[in-house]
């Protein structure tokens, strides 16, 4: 009886390890912009980087906040607020003008 239980437990453990976990996202892929994607495709990807309402609508707040923190902007400052709206010197939109 003991050997049968060990065999069944081992078979279940191996079967569980053999299946890959289901993932709905690809690691390392950029998040899809929200809203207005057909307009962005027609006018080019740089348009989504324009500071203001376009930038805010193109990227979720969590992604914008993480980007500003990676750029060493301090939360609670005016520069951080401007960064959240896409108004920061490192934004590639400014180099395309």
C-alpha cells in the first residue's frame, strides 16, 4: 500500500511539473497603449509620446509613474507631475520636433 501511494504521489508530482503554467502575457513586451490605437497607427508611434492628454491617454498611470521613478524624479515635486504628463527632457518626442 505504501509503495502504491508513493508511486501515485510521484506520478502526480511529475505530471504537475511537466505542464507549463499558462501565461496571458509575454515577458519583456511593452504594454499595449490604451485608447486611440487606430489613430496612433495612422499618425505614427511618436505621436503617442506628445506631452499632455495624448501621452496620458497612451500609457497607464502605473507605467508612467514607474518610468518617472526610473528617471530619478522625486514624487511630490512639480518635475514629477510634469513627467507624469510626458513633459520631461528624456522624452523621445522632443528630439523629433
